[in-house]
C-alpha cells in the first residue's frame, strides 16, 4: 500500500518530461538562440495580432500629438491662435511677455540657440526672442533665441530625437528671490504645468546655483532631464516648441489669463509637493513660531534687540534669520519657513518667502515710508490670494530714519509721490529703499503681534 503512490508518480514522469520539452526549447531559443524576437513570443502568448498592435500604437501617437497641439494652442489667443493653426508658428505679445509657439516639428541647434521650423514655400523669416518673462525689464545676460522659418530649405540633420515639445527659457534673473519667483518660477509653472510633465525644459544661461535652488521645482514640471545648451551643443528634434514664459502679474497667477485655470493656491500646493513641505495648515504647528527677517544693510530694524525680546514676551518661539548659509540653502530654508506660524519683515524681497508659509499663517509687513503701493501690490495681494493672513504695520514718520535727514515739512514726508514724478522709480528707490531704516514703536508693534498670535492660536479661526 505504501508503494502505490510512488508507482503513480514514476508512471507520470515520462508524460511530464514530454510536455516540458517544448517549453525548454522555447526558453533555450529565447535566452540563447536569438532566432525568435521577444515581441513575436509576446504576441503568440497574448494573442495580440501585429495589425492590432500597430493600430493601437498609431492611435496612441495620434492622441499624444493632438493633446500636445491643444496645450500649445492654449498659450496664444485670437489672431495669433489662428495664425498658429494655419502656419504652425505664432507669437503672442503682451505688455509684459512674448511667447512664441510652434505646433509642428522643430530643430534646435544648442550651439547657437537657433530654432528651425517650416513656413510657407519660398519664405524665410527670422524672429529674435529674449526668453525672459518681463520684456519691459530684461536684465543683462539673457541669451537671445533665433527662430528661423525656412520655407523649402533643409536644416542640418538631427543628432537627438525627442518625443515631447521643448520649452526654452532663461535663468538670467538670478540673485534676488523676488525676481527669481516673479520672473522665472511662477511664469514657468504657468507655462509648463499644463503639459503634465511631458515637456523638455531647455534652460538657457544655465547655472548650478539656479539648479541647486530650484531643481526640485523643475523636476516637478518635467519627467525629462533639463537640457543645458552650453554643455550640450548639438542639434535636437522636437515635435513642437515654446519659447519664452507667460507672465500674469507681480507674484501672481490669474486663473482667467491664458493658458487659464491656474491660481496662487494651486501654485503653492505644487511647491509644497515639490519641496515635501510638512505643514499645509498653521493648525498643524505645535507651538506658535515667528520668523523675523533681519536686514543688515538698508531697511534695518534699529531696535531689533528690543523687538526680539518683545516677540518672546508676547508668546512666540523666535527664529531670527540673517543673510547666512541657511538662506542660501533653499531646500532647508523653505522647510524652516513652512514650520512658522508668522513671518515678519520690512518691505523687501525676503517677504517673497511668504509663499512657503502654511495656510492660515500670518505675514506681518513693516511698511516703510514711500512703499505703500509696492507693499500692498507685491506682498499684501499675494498673501490674500494664497490663504495667508496679512497684517500691515505702517510706520509713523518719527519711526523712520529719514526724519533725521529731512525736515518733517520736506516733500519726502508730505508728498511721497513727488520723487516718483520727478525722478522716476530709481530716484524714489534711493531715498525710500536705500537710505531708510526704522526704529519700531514697540507699544504699537506689540498690538500687531498680539493680533497675529490670536489669529494663529484661536481655535475658531484656525480653520
């Protein structure tokens, strides 16, 4: 009785061996013979015919092309869109920005930043673009892009083929966080986000510093490596292209502007994901924490030590930030800002970092003499648009260091717009931004701090 199972197993062995011979042969041929392609075996076992597979690939490619053309068309409007549809190339020009779009194959020579695209027969036309978002204020060092519509001419052969459109822009506005955000990062988000990562970023005036600060932002907008023309120096083929960045307004995204649908809150959600920020709402921060931006040159707090003690007395944990290595380490610095309930600073570029505060946090701007318009336009409106509460501490004339330089009856105090009228922005900047410091009235400032503390700790207001 004990031997019967063994005879059954032994008896089945020849049958199993016979059945396994074809599979062994298939394996040998697949791994070592190289006689039968993998696709053929895949089609054999899956039952997919070549004709069906080809149709599927063709349909997917056509869908991708149609989707790309749709996204490209959203970057131009009116007559420019009709020109794009009829000729394959058009430029949308506004008071701020120039964005040129090709919805047909292009060749980009990164050795001289020349872009070749087809046009009507026997027609050759050149368009020169400086790919900076604010065309009325282009900084030095922006490399121009030459677009050649070449008619029947044949450009050089491609060395690299890409399956996604190119987006050409410059990082030449580096050095000031306001201009970096205002003229590069926000316009880049507006222009590139709609492609859902299927876009190749061609970064002119490439610097390691820019990539160190904003590499995570760029990685969140593309699945491809960022192309550095100066290092690459070859000829690339793309199914389409965008040259330049769409600009809406100062530190702003307007959902009704083209390409449409993007808001400051959506941009902040994107940044939160790109930098893996921990706090989405101020209620998640265990203790009320305040970051004070300390300036060492102009617009300094002359009684900063007293302000620091006051902030602690009111009940905040303090983070004092001076220009140092921590500010230059963007990845670490934005985490610090995101962990704060309140951000305090005098009018200046540092307040741009309010973008990284959690929802429900408070930004206190110390508004200096002559900065009312800029304070509200650049930072107050931005805070309100993104779910950050904005408190304005407007200084009195006696709090300004200008009181010792000019008499109280001087037009610097009585008619602050006069400097703008007479000498323009630069003349006003010299006085109100470059010459002015502030000695904060601690009694008045305490009231602002108490209000901020109430906003970030009151359970009825935290959501």
